[in-house]
C-alpha cells in the first residue's frame, strides 16, 4: 500500500473516533441526596463529560425526589416524566434503569437515599460485577450503608449506619503507610469546608498521570474516618486532615479505584456542592476517572492550562453547555 493510502487511513481513523457509537455511554443516577445542590451538580457533571466529546450522558432520576427544591425547576430533565419532591426520602418502586445499556453508571445519590427495589440492586451488582464501570462522588458514598455489595463496590463509605462492622478505617500514617484500623466507632466525619491540598499517591496510574503531585482543591468538605471493606482498593490521592479544621491529623484517602469482580469503580470524596465541583482539578479527575471506569484506559490525558498549582486553587464558572 502506498504512503498516501496509509495517510488516508490515519485521517479517516482519527475522524471516526468521534462518532456516536464510539463514545462512552454514561448514565447519571440521582434523585435523593441531602446535598440540596444535586440537581445542579448532576448537570455540571453531565456538562464536564460531554464537553470532552468522549461521552454521551443520560440521566435517570427517582420519581420521588428529596431536597431537589427550586433547583429542580432551574435544571429540569424535561424527559416527560412526573416527579414529586417529598419532605422525606421514599423508595421509588419503578426506579429500574437499564444499566446494561451503558458503559458507566455515575451515582449522585447521597446521604439517606431510600433503598432501591431489590431488582435494581441486583441489576447494579450484575452490571458492575460483569465488567461495567461505576463512578461514586462525594455523598454517594453515604448511601446504602446496609447494602453489602454496594459497600464492596465503593470500598469505603461514611454515615448511613456505618461502623466497625462495615470494615476498618483506612488512612495513611506518619510514615505514609496504609493503615487498616479496626478500632470501634462510626464511619464518616468532616470539619468545616476549606481549601485543601490533594496529594497524588500513584503518579503512574492513568487517572492521575501527568498531574502535579500536589495541588490545591477549591473549598470543599474533607471526608475523614471513612470505613468499609476496602477490598481491591487503590488509593490514588490523599489529603491531610488538619486538626485546625477539626481534622484527624491523618492523610485521608480522597480518590480511589476499586476492582469489583469484573468491573471498575472510580470513587472521589470531593464534590460537596457546585463550588467544589467548579474546581478544575475536580472536573479533570471526573472525566479521566469516568473514562477509566469504562474500560481501564484514559485518553483524556492533557493537563488543562488552568489546572491548580500546589498553592493556588483554580475554578471555572459553570455555564450550561449541554442540552438538558
Ligand atoms: Zn457534603
């Protein structure tokens, strides 16, 4: 074959990468979260993902919502379905997303979300266990404390009745060694929101490769005292929980991957609200982590020019850039 034919193939091959069938199919699930910015943060994450041209994103929401408030009207789904915002979380017996239609499921549920139907729980277990991807952000790790397989998927969680029966506390000690601490106590805690430095612990991992080894995260909650089975879990980044902010004085895991049977889970504890998610570092990790969850590879490996430095956080104002 002549050289120009190879060139044609290269160009043709390159342009075909962006076709819809090659994109990673993501399903964001939400509806019940004590963090009342959730209708907006769901749209922010959809936007971050679609802006890369690497993903298509759908959203499925429980028909009974909790703490959606006025943001449900500002950031509507417009999917023709009826929703009812209730004063307390309530199980939606019809919440049965077809996970199998997607490559990755991203949970923006939160603390105190009502239990899913058994059929839906089994479907998620089959999806991730069968090789699917899952992304867990911030309070999504508060949900479903008594669901054993969910806890295996997320590795560590907080609140939701979690205690020593859920698994050890996991953190890094002064010598930066991973500790699995079996002592008794509740799982999940945080002090007041503040900016904190994210420290990369696995710089060769594709989700964090090429990023600064330490960078300042926008004002956010720093989760600590998380506990769970933490099986097959890799800690990609930690943050020092400073006693000045009611911290443990430990290096707490804040970005993790978990191998759950045949599937991959990306878990970040960052993302309390829209301000925290506006962090360029948050968005960068979210798109890379979601891509990794799909198939274990990351092609979105450019580091944005406005990525935070070791001393200065960087945020981007959020503007809706995708269809609702
Ligand atoms: Zn929070």
